[in-house]
């Protein structure tokens, strides 16, 4: 027998429950009933449910028991409110408009609904996906405006539809959000002029052998494309004089020569192409036509291809002259470089006036590898035996390390057996002669200490040996005058002042 039980008991408004909201199941071997919800429960629709449960025995009661074989109980179920995500009532939302609307145009209001009516919450909007960055959405009311010009010919358009995704989020605890997709169908307008195809072609220099088939390409769609109109401009007049164009159908035409012969070369032929849009758009395209001699099959010959490249006789001669001039300049430069290299190797030690080192800065940028690696002519450094080469030299051309030519002063001759008292006078006279000698170095020029040659007129100093045995008498130093007084005091044994 089941008793009456109250679940919830919160005093909230209750709604009688039908059997469709709940199901019951009995676990095997247990005297319990498990209650299940058969449908979703919405707090905003029903905040509480009132159930009446009836229980009865499957087997009849024993005889003699005076009571009912079944019993009823009332059950109250209360629903707790939770934060639910906002949602977009129309998802996906599709709008249609013409391409090219200006920036800042209001397209639509894409707003979401918050199912939590009994909660004071605010919904904020933002972009999730906007591949071309064409749209803006108002964060508070979901109003969508254009941030750029919508172009149907853009790579972001698929089957004329541009798709963007937006997010609506509340400020509940915890916050919840929902997404919505906006699809914009762009209606084509005639905003692209047609372009001529092909851009290059080939034709024979004589008419009626072949023609050039041309067409046009337009980024728009019907009805803003063909049929196209092809025509030649009236300026320059040579275009209509040399060429003619005939229409095959709404999309194709043929270009051919009007005159009997046109010199081989490459010609720019302008053609005006107009579409059928409203209003129509036109474009002047240029097709490069290569005119060349052809064989019997109408194919351009090899010689004709060269001639059609625009290299006439005059152009070929001009190119050859330029090549010859260039080769001559290169050859002259090589000869000049070799000549300079030869002059550098054969340059003598004589220094030109412009190479004078006085009042100049010399740059030494190459040190060489030592005496063993140098191939010098040492004969140039030998001391000359005579002065003939100096006396015969042209005035004004001199080596800076040569002694000036002129009368040399007579230096005093030291007596063979000098008197000790004459040494001071001899030194003074030699010093005076050297000071007045214009040929004595320095002569205000760079002094070069060259190789002096082999041998020497002076004897070996090894013969000036001093005796190490016995004492020597240095008293004669006192007779050499006051300049040698210090030496005499050191070696002569005299007293110092």
C-alpha cells in the first residue's frame, strides 16, 4: 500500500500533469516505482507539476481483509529555473539586395531571443565570421550595416550568396550564448565592362587566307552580358582603312584585312566592345595582331615570323652597329689596362716631378713578401764610380736623393801625426765647413739609403784593439783643452771641481 508523498512542497503554482509528461518503470525484484520525464520541462511554461499516483495489487487480497486493493497519493514536483542560451528565431536568415550598396547602409536587424523571461539579463551581439569584413553589427540591438561595398564578383561570393555568422550572448551565471547565420543574396548590376578575347593573334599579310575569331568576357551575369557589339574606332583612320570586322552572332565576330597587302609586323588593333546591360557598358580593348608571310596552308613561315617581330633592315643594321661599338669599347679598355700593367712593371726608380713625395701623402697599400720574393735590379742601387751621368743630366730632372751639383768646400786635412792640442781646432773647423757646405745632407729632400756596394775604403775596426795588460797613462788628456776636462778627470786621475 502506498502512502501520500509531497515532492517539492514549495508553495509554487502547480499544474495538473497529464500522463504524457511522465512515465513509470518498476525495477525487477523491487517494490518501487521510478518516475521519468517523458518531455522537456520548461520553467517559463510550468514552474510546478501536481501528480496523483494510484497503486494497486496485481493479486487479489486474502479473504477476510476488509480494505480496498488500491490506494492513491498526491505528488507535487517543482521546477528550478536555470540560465538558457539566447537563440535567433530565424536561422538561417536570408535577405536579398543589389550589389554595390554604399558603406553604412542598414541591411537588417538580426536579433536573438532570451528564453529566461524571469531573469533580468542583457544580450550582446558580435561577429563570429565575416570573411570579406563587409558587415558591422550593433552590439545592443543586432542591427547590421555595411562596412564596405558588397561586390557580387568577389571571390567570397558562392552562388551569389554571401554568408556571415553572428553570436548572441547573455550576462547570466554562467553566461550562455547562441549563434545565427545571415545569408545575403546579391542581385547583379551591370558594373563590369566586357574585355576582348584573345589578346594576341596572327594573320597572313594577304587577305582572304584566314581570319581572327574574337569574343568578349564579362564578369557580370545575364542580362548584363551578351549579346555583344564589336566595332572599330574611327580614330586613327588607319584602323578602318586596313581592317574590317564582321559579326558572327551575339558573342563572336571576325577580324580580317581590308587591303590587299599589309607589310609584315606587329600591329595594335583597337576594338570597341559593348555589352547588353542597362545601362550598357563598353570598353576599348587592343588586340596585338602579328602579320607575317604565310605558306600555302596559311601558316606563318620562319622568315615571316622574324620579319613580323618588327626587325626590319634598318633595325638590324642599328643593332649590329651598337654591338660593334660595344666590342670596340671593351677592346680599347683591355688594351689600356694591359698598357698600364706593363708601365707599372717597367717603371724605373726615377721619380717624376708629379710623384715628388714632398708636401704629399703617400699611400702604402702593398707590403710585398720580403727581400727573397722581390726581383730587384740591384745595379740601380750601386754607388756610381763617376759623376758623368749626373753632369750630363738635363737641368731640372733630378733624383731627390742626389747631391746637388756645385763646388764642394775644402775640408781641413788632419795631420798625419796630430798634436793633442789641435784636436779641438780640427773639430771646430770641420763643423764650420759642414755647416757652410750646400752639398752636404740634408738638402731639403727625401734621403734614400740605398745599397752602397761591396767593399769599403775604411779599414776594419777590428784592428783597434785595446791592451788589457798593464795600466795606461791618460795624463795627456789634460792637454786637450777644457772640452776634454771631464774625460781627463775620469781617466787621468785629476781632481774634479
